[in-house]
């Protein structure tokens, strides 16, 4: 079994949990709370900015010009292409997307997730660590969207169904490239290194779950005191 396939197999139970959690189920039914939707958009706008920065940190770790070109294109997609999915949610909310995300949010679960990716980008020379920390993001969205389109409970009358349409195909190339990176970059790794890289992937999958739940409950920093 290829390394990338083993990672996906081990993460499947987490993805099942994400799918059955209230955020995705709300999207599936077409009744996701408006405040949770806006919260997600604000949090994801902050997340994607950092995701683009981590792509930039990944570029010096790859050797082929075609790989550099692909990573640059992915940065461009984050800036322009993925906004299409956000616009779908903004239309569901009934507000302008730019107005929604003008209010910035930076929450504990998102903070933890982003710092997990930065740590692997800065602390590990092998790009496999960075990619393993990044790869669950597109993979989770792809897997959830493709499952939703086969689900009889999907509310096709809701505009939220278009969000699943978008992610059911838009992540395909990125997931495929990340898989190839992971398979190639782990060929010479020791058993212990492969275990560390697997943990990076699984931890990010859990971070994905926490990110959706963070949005649904409108998480905040609990500083205490008065």
C-alpha cells in the first residue's frame, strides 16, 4: 500500500466524525445556523492567508521547477479560486462576502492548527512533514463533498449544495499532487520518521474537525477573570 493511501485509510474514522458533526450535517440539511456560517467564513479567511504563506515556505524545499510552478498556482487559487466557495456561503447568509470577513477572528482551535503547520514547515527539513500537515485540508474537503453528493439527505434545494459541488472536484489535482509528494519524499525515510509524518497528517485531520466545530459553537478565548 502506498504511504498516502495508508494515511487516508487511518484518517477515515476522523473524517466520518467530521461528516456526522453538526456543522457538516447542517450544511447537508441546508439549515446551518447563519451565525455559525459567518463565523466559519471569518475564521477560514484568516486560515487561508496563513495556508498561502506556508505554501511559500514549502517552495524552497522542492527541487523541480514544475513543482515550484504548481505551488505558486496554488497560492493564486487560494487568493482567487477558493473565494468561489466562500461566495456560496455568503449568498446563503444573504450578505456581501467582503463585509462578512472584514471582521477578523483568530480562535484557539484555528490558532493551534495554523501553528502546527508552521512548526513542521520551520522545524523539519524534509518537505514531507509540511505536506503531511497541509494535505488533510484538501483531502477532508474532497472526501466530505464527494460523500455528501451521494447522500440522500442532501438538500438540493439549498444553495449550500453548491458548496459540496465545488469541493467534490476542485481539490482533486491538489490531493493527487500531495499524494505523489508524500509517496516520493518518504521513500528514504526510516520507520520512525514515517510514523512522525503520519502523526502530522492525523493531527491535522483532527484539527480540521476542531475547526468546523469551533465555527459551530462560535469558540472564544476563555481568559477568565473579570
